[in-house]
C-alpha cells in the first residue's frame, strides 16, 4: 500500500509536456504510480483538486551553505517549493579547506554566508557533504574555485602553474569523484579573480574529463585577464577550448541595457552555434545583492581577511581604498542598502540606504562602507536598490521572462538568506514570483515550460539522479500549488514574507510543507 496518494491534481511532469490529470502514489521515498488510482487507498490522502503537482524545484544558485548549518529546516526555500539547492556557488564556500584555512576564509565569506562554521571537518567535498544530510531540502555541491586555489597556492595574486596547478587539478578531480556536480567560480571575488583564462582552461580540462559542469559568475574584476576584456567571452572561450558544459550564473539585463535581450544573447547564441554547450540562469528581480569587498580591487584582498582588515585600518592606504570604491563600479554604492551586519552597534543600519547612513555620520558613502567593513570584520552584506524608475524595473522583469522563455535557462535564486537582518527578498520569493506575479504579466509562456526550467532541465544539466521529473520510480520530491493564486509576497520592505498559493511540498516522500506550513521533517539528503 502506498504511504501517500495525491488525488486529482493537474500534473506537470517537468519535461515541458502539457498538463494532464492524474493521481500520484508515493511509497517511502519514491513515486510508485501515476494515473487513475481511484481503486487504491493510502495511509495519507491529499486532496489536490484545483492544484497543480510539479516536481520539487531545483534552485541552481543558492548561498545557503551557512544557514543550512545553523537552521537545518531552511523554511525560506521549502515554502517556495524548492526541494533541492545547489550551493557552493561563485567559487565561495567552506570546502575543501584545512581547519586553518576554513577559520580565515570562513570569516572572509561571512558577509555572504553568515557566521562561519566552527569545529566542522570541511577538509574535502566528501566531508562537507556529510554535514548536509538531514536538512529540510536536498543539497548538491560543486567544487568551489576559492577553496581550491587557496589550498594550492594560498590567498595570493600569483599565477597558478606547475605543481600548484597540478595540485588544484587533483583537488578538483577528487571533489568530483566525491560527488561534486562541477566546478564553480565567481570572477568578481577572491582569490578566484587572481586567475587568468589559461588557469581556468587548465582547471576545466579536469572538470570536463570528470563529466562536470563549469558554473561561472563571469569576470568583472581583472578584466584585462580575459580575452577581449570581457567575462562572457572568457566563459565561452573556456567552453570552446575544453568542451566543458558551461552554466552561466545570474545572467540578465541591467538598467543600462534593459530591453536589449537579443543583444545580450548574441555572442552566446553564436558560440552555441559553434557547438559550445551553454546553459544559463537568472533570478527575477532588478536589484542584485553582494558583499562590499566587491568594490575593492584585487590588490587589497591579497593575503586574505587579516591582510585586508589591516589595509582598511591603514590611514595611509585610505585614499587608494576610497578611490577603488569610487571607480570600480562608479555610482553603485549610492544606490545600495545594508542587508545584514553582524555587529551589535551597527546592526541598526540593516535596511538603511548606505547613502543615508553615511550622511548621518557626516561621511561620504565610500568612507562609511569602509568603516562598516572594518568594524564588522567583513561580516556585512548589501543589496542594490531597485531602479528608481518602475518602468526600468518592469522592463528588466520582462527581460527575465524573455530569457526564461528560452530552452536553456534555469532559475537560480542567488538567495543570500540570513537568520536576521533585511536580506534581499529573492531568497524568499524567487520561484513563486516567476510562476505567479511575472507569469501573469506574460501569459503566453506556458506554465509547463517555466516548470521545466526549474526541474527537469537543471536535473539533467547537473546529473541530479532521479529528480526533476514526476515519473514512476523517481524520488518523490513534489510541490502542490494553486496556479491561479501562487505568488511571492516577499518585498524589500518585508523580505521574509511567505509566498502564497503553495500548499504542500514533499521531500523524498516526506511532507516538508503541509497546508502552507513547514513541518518538523528533515528529509533532505546530500545528492546525488
Ligand atoms: Zn551568487
């Protein structure tokens, strides 16, 4: 007898096929039957008339590495219908690192991942994956560039060559053999951006040989190290030279090129025409979020967190630091707000525009941001404001939907969830925002196509075994939602507000969300 039967749902199987009406039987952690199951009974019956059943969503870009260790339930993802998260993004994570490197690099990453883990073995991907069993959702990892470069050559702006390169390649090979799905980098972050294209080609030869995916936040630091000075050209060049499948992180239009989707994709489509294997992803908001170290050139990061903090405290260096803050991405700080600051006195600035906080203190915004970085020991994050013009915001959202209409786009929240503060709402609203609010504005995109980009496409791309499809024999990761009412409610003002219209979420056959409330179940696994 099945443990659970879901009755009367409109079933969207993940493949992109049109919906059909069917019942779903679940036994232990698998789907055992799909069809008319009116002759069967189960211990638990879920009446899903009026609801859509889809495979649980796969978030291809999540920064939950830290919060999952502190809050294993991780309700913010589950309530959106997310049953699998791919963490270790942008090459920024905790493994593989020695205890000593974890202590320093964990602090360096605090503005993104929260307080670092202590007393956890993160010396290998195998060790890391052990810490992600028994969470609310399934968790998949990549081999992150930062720890790998740090482990081989240290936190230094030197070429990764010779024995150091061989050591890094061995670490990548080992990580992929231990279950990493690919290799991630973020070439705005350190030590990742100390690389050049030749290094990335060499590392991705190993990734390709092990069947992994190259996941890249394209370069916008040290652009002179990229062919043509352009990050996307570099990413495509790596795919061309190594044959590695390339997955481009959070790639969409911005206020400066809003409405120009065709131009944005031109170079990518040309490369695909030449045989380069490319997929991409986006989140459905006009405002990014990151850490303020993003505004400091590579020379200031050299040596890692303690060297960086010493430079921030050095009065003689101050003019050059301020110059970097002003010129690397001009004007961006003026349009940004603090999301999280792990410091008792500065916490009150969370949610404030940096420009307002600076004015209160009689500082320029650059001076203010350097002070907060120094005092919080880099444990601070921020987001950009949404564009002042709603027309621009709407255009970027329309562009996101135009991208998701393509066959090669997944959805990645790029969520940076924190237990407190005022995080970017994308960690709490991404999936229902696409399926509800934005789909209703763009009703010609079929629901089943959007679901495919959240389920079967990422599962196939990242070789996540037996997930991403509603099919007999697959794992029972299932989300039930009302297609007419599903929507996000999280906003910049109320970032953790729970979505509407998502009633039930099963993870490995267990109810993780019931009647839109999280249960106490921790059924997630480190996958695949
Ligand atoms: Zn990211």
